[in-house]
């Protein structure tokens, strides 16, 4: 029997497979496409996702293939500049195509021993008290202890489960394509500046090699969302909205997105779970979709591994829904708000002017960008300390950086006092006695970090620590 069957080899499924293999969980990934598409809907990693890559020792690979930006405009195209004073050691957006992110994550997961089966579409599933039976299009049946649907917004897993997916359908569609253009950069800039006075979902972003990512509003929601738009349709919409098609030709990829906003009522049904777009869909405003899915996987991976490996305390796996569903709901809300701000019309323009005025205040600008970049996420873990439930930024220790100690995906007791002990949880939790000026600034005697880097406990007494260890890491060895 397979430990975990992951359906879907996008960024969410790849991140989850790697996290499971980090803990020795036998993992098989099935993907309906025979080869990676090479297309890149998403174009970058936000701060929290960059931190995630750093926590697993992957960041250098991503930095080598991406480009760092610190610019304004990530919230509905507003914001005077990238905010100062963000609570992170990685205060930038890393521009990197989704195809490259998938390639790097696939290499990582493969290197850890994940098995991939491409050209395998899921057609059915049944679960019982012991596991899940998955049926593939070729008639193959696979048996797994758990199954996770990471198979996108039209998720087959979610539909087979019958999980309600409430929300709003698309009201407007936007076309986008990776094409070559004959227009000069000066013409592109002049036309775009004029059109964007009314239509903010419009523009042409250079991709290199004389190619551009073109975006333009469509006439309305498509009746057949499975049918990709054509080059002729894209050019017609460019002319209708901006008066020119910029000589668009040689398309590598053309697609559309809508403003549909939906969220699964539950992320877990027995032994089947949902993550990424299978659990939530929303407009791509703010570039949050890929990042939200990767962070879902980062939250789920260690918890599901603990369940498979037999040490998970009661309720640990259910905490995935409890923690990530509110985060997903908050992203849906901020994309709804951004969509309203970006729609044409006198009321929306007035609202944009007001929000733009407010974002001139540094605290407002930082607050909204911390929402987009997910570093403001705080899980409700109880406890009165303001750090509890938050992820801890990478801080400099006496022996190096904090994130260098998290590559193995274990818990971490960071102890400034030297008086505490991980005791019989040492097989799951590393104990590090260290100090450093940045750690001293936090002004806490000790912190217990979960494998996802979120603070589970702050204190200085062994009894309180033991309770936190038991809550998050189960019974002590030999207990």
C-alpha cells in the first residue's frame, strides 16, 4: 500500500510530495498530463513562499533562476513603493516563471525519492476505514492510506468527493497570452498608460527574447471555459480596448481567467484532503494563487507525515483545515476587494483614489502588502504571547542563520536560557541553545517552532514546554 497518493503535479502537489518524502513517507504523484506544459500562469514567489524555500535549503536554486523586485502596486495596482520595515529577511518579490518553479520543485521531490506517474488521469476513488482506492483512466487501481487532491480549480478529487464548493461564478473574463509583438516599447508604453486610466486589466509585460505577457479584458464570461481562446480573438480584444493589437503574433500560449471566487467547505473528508486550487479559486490579483497552494502544502506535509508515521497527536491532521481554511477565506476576500477596485466605472475610480491616498501612509501600505505576501498570517494556537501562531522570520544566531537549522523539517526548540530540554521528543524536535543580537531583540527565553516554522510555544518553564511538545508532537518516545 502507498502511504500517500498525491493527485496533480503542479506547485502544490510537488511541494507536498517533497515535504512527505522529507519524513520518509512513501509518496506517489499521479498527473494526467504526460509532460509538464512549460506554460507559466504565475510569474513569481511572494515573501512567505521565498521563506519556505529558504527553510528547506532550496532558496539558492530559486535565486539563481529568478530576479528580485521591490516595487509598489501589488495591491490592486496601488501603493507608492515597496514598504520598508517588513518583518522578514527576504523583503522582495522573486520573479520566476511558474514552469521554472515546477521544475525546481520536481527535482527536489524526485531527489528525495517521490515517485511520479505521468499520463495517469484519476477517474474514481473509494475510501474505507483503512485507506483509499483510486482508479485511473487506464483501469489501474492504486491503494493508499491517504489521498490528497492537488489537481486544480476543476479538481476531479473534489468532484468525486462531492465536497460543496460555494462562492460566486465569473462575471468578467480576462485574456492573457505569451506572444511576440511588432510594436515598439515606446508605442506599448504610450498606449498602455492611456488605456489603464480606465482598464487596469490591460498591458504588456516583457518576458525576454522579444516576447511579452499580454493581458486584456474580454467581452464577458466565456460559455465554454475549457476551450482556449485563439490568437484572432486576443488580437480583436486588444484592438477593441486599446485601438491596436501591437502586431501580436507567434503565440506560445493563450488562456483566460475569470473572477470566480469559491472555497471548499471542508479541506478533509476522511482520508482524502484538498490543497491548492482544488480547495480554493480566486482571481489572480496580487499574484497569490501559486503561493497560497505552496503554503497549504507546507502546512499539511508534516502533519500528514506524522499521521502516517504514527506519532501524530489527536486533532493534528484536522488542524490543517482549521488553520488553512481561514487563510484561504482571507485571500478570497482581498482578491474580491482588489477586483472591485480594478473594475471600470466612476464609483470604482473614486474608491481607487481614496485607497491610493490611504496607502501613502507607510503603515497602511505595509499592512496590505503583508496580506498579499502572507507574512501577516497568524494561526489561532492559543497562548497569550504575540509570537504564538506566527511564523518566525529568519534571524541571525551565534552559529549561523535560523533557517539553516530547519532544512530537515523537524521541530525546533530555540533556547536562549540553556535550561530547557526536548527530552523524549528528541527524535522529532531539535534542541538548539544559542543567542545572537537578532534573537535577543525578540526578548523571549525560548520558542518552540513547528516544522512549518510557526511558533507553537514561548516561555521558560519545562512543564509548559512539555505540554506544548505533547500537543504538537504527540506522546514522548517510550511514553
